[in-house]
């Protein structure tokens, strides 16, 4: 049945997902899988949400689609208003697209158009960080610092350079405070700007809490503030990519709210549609919007499905669920429980180097040696073993290998639905611990 799907892998034939039930997915054989990572941090409301079903039926009965070249729509207008009402300071406009890469792509093109329109067309470079992923379309791929994804597509069109990530588990020096470490790595942005010529750089992009490439790594206190100061000093736009960490995942609607720093542009996607519809959004400062409105008058960009009424209706229902069920508080509370449970079960584990994250966005990093933090040999593919054993046991989690810089350990990203119960957290941690032990035993025997 899956034979003709041209998907991630042409080597494997995955089970067929046929139904969803709360935090579980069910395959064609009736096997249940606890969705410990919401797929890839997408399914924040679980898989059988009643309000989403009703909202989508109601929208389908009214209007499925109207092209934005002719119309706006009620759900798209409502969504923009609701996002802006809650957005970090200064973000006043919304550009609705179909996913994360499209949102990042739009951010890069908008940055470029903005500088051309204000007479600074020499600004064309992007600075990002190593150990980063911002999407797979060409501009977003160029921004990302994940060599493994980039290598076969170079030279990439957008000129990007990469500074250090904010990754204190490996990079903070002995005796260095968290704050001092944060200032030191943020100052790499200043150094890189001086190397390139600050007047040639249009934007710096980063995830406030890094997801896929590093496993839920939050910025240390003060880091993002320093980055903001450096961008301001040189007229460089600051883009926060909250495609994975936004929409409540960290216990705040926008992850950067916790750091008290507002960007010039912010991207969201995954949790915005919660998997019920494909949707992403780019939030833009009033200053950028006004410059273009007073210049050429329109953003030279667009996609057929932008502002899709069905997708916007889903996102409005997601926001209503988060508000009415007080899910941000639930994320903080259940996130604390998940963190405590992981620490109790794995905190002393000889091969667990770090447990980190915020809210229901947690990462576990595996190491061969806790003292030296030496990762497992990448050829053992520990992450793939964990993924397979967890899946066999009925747990979906998101392990990644240390493919970035060859120095990051294998890690597992957890991003369960915001409705996860205490018992489901216990099941998640139990199955994860079993998969980690089984995978390490298998790797050591290999
Ligand atoms: N940015 C980040 C931070 C992401 O995690 C992802 C997806 N993993 C993307 C962008 C790309 O989003 P999409 O897969 O929806 O295009």
C-alpha cells in the first residue's frame, strides 16, 4: 500500500497509520503508539480533537478556498488579529503560508526586499548558527548550519555564514558562569559582522530554543538580549525561527517571551495547525511593513495556498483550545513532571550526558563517557537504534544523530501533546528508558 509513496526513505516500508486517539496513533494492525514527539513537534493537541473536527467541518461547509489575489477571508483575518494581539512587542503584521520552510523563505526574501527598498541594497548576507535547521527550501537550507543537509546542494544561493550555537552543555568552560558564556558566544556575532562588513549583512536568524538539530537546547539567560543589542547596533534584522519551539511548546505562546526579547520577524508553523492542517506564519514588525507599504507597496512574493481559509480555521481553533483549556499552564506543569521523571529515571544513567529543555520540549543527550562527554561513535547509529526500539515498544520519539560538526552526541527530542496525562508521561519515560538501554546494549554488542 505504501509502495508508491515517494517519501523519506525508499528502503523501508513503514506501518500504515489509520487513526488517532488522544496522544496515540493507531496503525492498520491496531497497534497503538504513544506520540511522545508529536511527530516532529506538530501534534500539540493530540490526534482526535473535537473542536478541530468541528471547526474544519464548519469552515468546509462555508468556504474552502478563495485566492488571496482576489480576496481575504474571515478565518485568515481572525487569525492575524489573534496572533498579533499576543505577539512579542513590535510585531504587527502576519503573512500566512503553508509550513515552516515557506515561513523562513518568506522572512529571508522580505529582509532582502526591505533593504533594497530603503536604499541599502548592499545588505544581502545572512548570519545563522552551526547546529541549526531552518527548513529544506533553498533559502532556508542556505540559512541552516547543518552541513549534512547542505553538503550536496552547494553552492547555495543565499550567502550565509555561521557562528557558534548557544550550547552550554558542551561549550561552557569550567568556571564560566552561564551569563558570561552567553555573552561570549553572542559576541561571535559582533566578530562575524566585523569580518563581513556589518553594512553587507541583512539578518541574523536563530531558534530561541533549538529543536531538531540539538534536542531542545534553550538559549542561556542574557544571550538573546545581547544578540538583539548587536543587531540593533548594526541595523541588522533579527529573525527568530519558532517553527518548532513556538505556539506554546515551551509553556509560553512564543518561546522568546520567556527571554523578554522581541525580534523583527518571527516564524511559526508546526503547532499552529497542530497537524490538522498545514500552515505556517511569518510575523513582521510594523517598521518593515511600513517601509514596504510606503515604497513599492507590496511584498514581491506569494504562494497559491497562502492564507488558506481551512488552514486558518484550524489555527484559530488551536488558539481557542490553548486559551480555553489553559494549555500553556498545562505545558508548564506537565513539562515539569516530564523533566522530573526523566531525571529520576535517567539522571544517573552512565550514558545520559544531559537532560534539558523547557515546557513539553525536552531533550536527552547520550554520551559514551559522562566525564569527558565523548559521544558514541556515529557509525553505531545509536539514535536510529533508539528510534526503532521505541517504535517497536509503541513509542514515537525523535532521536537524531551527532551529524553536526561531528561533535554533538546522539540525542532524543521529546515534544508530546499538551494534553498528555501523568500516566502517559510515566509510559513515555518507561518506554524511552527501555529503548535507550536496549539500543546501547545492541550498539556495544555490534
Ligand atoms: N525551522 C525549524 C526550526 C524547524 O524545526 C523546521 C522543521 N523541522 C522548519 C523550519 C521547516 O519546517 P517545515 O518542515 O514545515 O517546512
